[in-house]
């Protein structure tokens, strides 16, 4: 059964990236409140496809938890009942978690697909945990971290509910995104633990220090980027979806720091790339680091100078997550290989 474990870990990692992509699309399209409740959508497991489905109707059977929009307010059914010929307010309660009462079928289904991907990702992660028990005698870290992944996914699902209930409070959206990075890091650690071919090279202390510094720089850059994104979200609420040229007008200090910081990241990772080639350290994944940094810079330029072209925002975030994933795995190769070799030799 161990032969299926590593493919399950890889599948789980791919699905986490799909969650990040879906979340980025949700944020780009403003679809976060497409479903006003959680985990259902307007009280349904399959969301509505037309406005008529979330409007009050006479002689209609309503189940407990179903949400309708009446007089631009969300109303929820506290129990099962059949409506009469005329609307009876006693059959409904006001939805109090937030007051966002707008239905947009595209926003609803974009948010629903985001949730669906999250649910589907739980299946390989659960199977991964079950199969990880086969490693208990040889490497207890694998089942332990597999269990941590399940707990982290549960916490991530709860965060999703908190985000919706808060009507997309920017700070909570950021925490939700950071948690996806944490889950990704845990899965990459599990994947490395099952790696058979290890990196045997000895790495200079200066190289290790700069490598750690590069990962820290990436995390700081992501944090700064989320702050810029929060500012853009606030501008969108005030100026509207069509005023793209004004979303970063005026640019904030955080934006200038975020933009200037990218130069430092390029220089640091270019040094790592050159040292890897010069000393033949065998870290070929550093090629991908530079590629992702290049495209990350390109999408940043497109957003600022060309008024946020379509898909530039989600691509910017996805590239950042790919960059972090590759850097984190390189970090494991550099700092964990010697430990694993010594452990296997005992």
C-alpha cells in the first residue's frame, strides 16, 4: 500500500494549489459572498441557478435553513413549512450574520466551485492519512504530519465560514490564504520524507544562510502583497469594478515597499542560482525559482501599469505560492538530507 502513498501526497498538493487558484479567482471577481451562508449556499447543497429560486414563492415547500431575499434583506427559514398564498413574516427570521443581500448567479457558482474543490481535496488527504499509518514503525513523522494536515484542513474550513460570516473582512481573508500556505508546507514536508533519492552534497554555511533569508523574503513579500490587495479591495468598494485605473491611485507606502522589495528578492535568488552552478550543488529547482520570480514581476508590472488585466491578480498570487513551494522544498533538500542519511545509517 505504500506505493500509493506518495501519489496521494502529490495529488493533495495539486489540489491545494487548485484551492489557491480558485480562491484567487473568487477574490478577483468579487465572488466571496456569492453564497451568503456556509457550508450550504442559500440553504442548498446545490446552489440556485436563477434569482427566482431565492425569492419567496406561494405554496412552496421550504426546508429549515433555506435563505430567500425579501425587500433586499436575507430571511432564513427556522423550520420546515409550506408557504401560503401570501407572505407571512412569522415563518421567517432575519439572517443576522451579515447584511449582504445580493444575488449574482456567476458569483454564486464561482464561490460554490471554490468550496467544492476544498471538499474534494479532503478525500486524498484522508486516504493519505490512512495509508500513512504503514510508516509508523519506520518513520513516525509521516503519520503525525498527515494527522496535522487533516486538522489544518478542518481549521481552514472553519476559517472559510468565518470569512463569509464577516462579509469578507480583509484580515480574515489574508489569514485564510496564509493557512493554505501552511498546509502546502506540511504536505511538501511529508513528500520529502518519502523521497528515495537524497541530495548528498554538502552546502556552505553562507549558502544555507542566504537560502533561509530568501524564503523569509518571499514570505515578507507575500505579506506586503496581501496588504496592497486589501487596499485595492477597499478601493474597489468605493470606486467600483470599472475604475481599474484608480484602484492604486494614490499608491500606498506599502505598495512602494512591496515593489522595491522585489529587487532585493531578485538579487538574493540570482546569487543563490550562480553559487549553485559555480559550486555544482545540484539544486536544479533554483532554475524554477528564477522563472517564477520573473513571471511574478511581470504580472506585478501588468497590474500597475496596464490597469489590472484579466487574470493578472490570481496569477500573481498563484505564482507566489508556486515560488514558496519550490523554495520550501529546496530548503528541505538542503537542511534535511544529511539528517535523513545519518538516521538511515543507524
